[in-house]
């Protein structure tokens, strides 16, 4: 972590995934006004009246095209957005997170979106980090970008962290490559992926959808890349909609079905293990190189020498 409290590449980098370092804004934004107008932001919201207004306002400062999909909330989520310059789509019946995402995707694509950023409405994601996704996507428009949190932040809830680790393993196996923080909702979906991959998105598949599209994207050769993000404690009174037991069971069933259809995909799991080993060797080699360069350097008085271990070492 740097002096401003932002995550760094070494805080997050998992084998098999490219971590995009934080970027700086230029005079006209990270990738310019034209680039920013080519993207849309979709914020699914269910009973998020306490937080969604601030999230939408902050997102609007980063991107002119912001959609909030109100999933038949009963707390006035749509009303708190009445004077905010964003598009509000309200579901008359609850469609679940997956259904709300797909509705937002369809709206954005119908208006020529180059890609769609998604983030949660509960205030945990920082809309100010949207430009990190836009810049990378502008340079690599077909990449599927996943926001990855530091492990110490993911561990704030032990059972949820354990559930996420289980999901990461199964999804990585089915995808044939390691995937870190597979349950992160802060992402950028390239338009081509949304146009070509069609996945069931009923109310009972809210978090299954976000896992399944990772698998299908990897199997179709879409580049999966990670963006280092921060995360804040949940600011609203509502607990997370993610259920560590029931949702992981649904995800596991989906993944197991995909593995059985490919005879448990032994080649994929071997490829994933090989990928991790190769990346671990690269990281070890990089550390040895840095260590030799730092040899002979002294630590300034009053400071302690710090050593950073790779996050995968603490799984």
C-alpha cells in the first residue's frame, strides 16, 4: 500500500493475471472526454436508498453515462435519484442482480457502448477508480477487467472470505486459469463479450451469472485482467446480499455441471496449476533480481526495512 492508502501491484498480484498499476489523470481525464463518453456505468441496486445517491453522484463525475437499475426496491431507492443526472431503470418485479445487470447492459449496448463498468450501490467500491478501468479498456478494448481487492480487506469477514476462496478455486478450475476475487462486482465488461456470450440470468442466478460469465469468457479466449482496487466498509445499514452458504452452493453446482460436461476438465486443472507455478517462478526471479539490486543499501535511521510477500503465499 502506498502513502495515500491505495493498493499497489505487490499487494494484489495473483499468478496468471496481469495487474494494472494505478494510472494518473491527464488534463482531460485519464483517456479524454471522447473515450469516457464511449463507456457506460451500470449500478444494480436493491433497497440501497441510504447509499445509492452518493455512489451515483460520484460515478457521474467520472463518466457521463450512468445507469442505476432499481430492482423493485421497497425503500424508495428510485426516489432518492430523482434529481440526479443519471438514467434510472426500475424493475417492476425483482429480477435479482443478474437480471438487473443484463437490463443495464442491454440499455448501454443499444446506445453504442464500447464497454460497461459495473460497481455496487452500497458504497464499498470507489467510483473515483472508474478511470483505471477506462484507460486500460481504451488501450485493450476486448479485455474483461476484474477489480481485485487486497487480501487483508477481503479477510474482514472470515466466512465470506472462505466462501470467496472456494468460489475462486472452482471457477478457476472450470476456466482453466487462476482467477482472483471472482466475486468482485467492480468490473469492466467489453461490448464484444456482452454481445456474444449469453448466460441465463433469472432471479435465482444473481451471483451465479457473474461467476459463469468469467468461465465462458476464459473458454472463449477473452483476456481476463485484474485492476488493483480499494474497498471501503459497507456504509449502509443493509447487510450484503451475497449469502456465503447458499450462493456458493449455487455457484459450485454450476461449475460442477460445466466440469462434468468436460469430464472434470483434467487438462484445465493441470493448465491452471502450471500457470500458477510459472507465475510463482517469475515472481521469485523478480524478487531475487530486486534483492541483488538492493544489496548494500542501508535503511535510513528511524525506519524499518520492510519485506513484502506475495498475496498468494497467504492463501
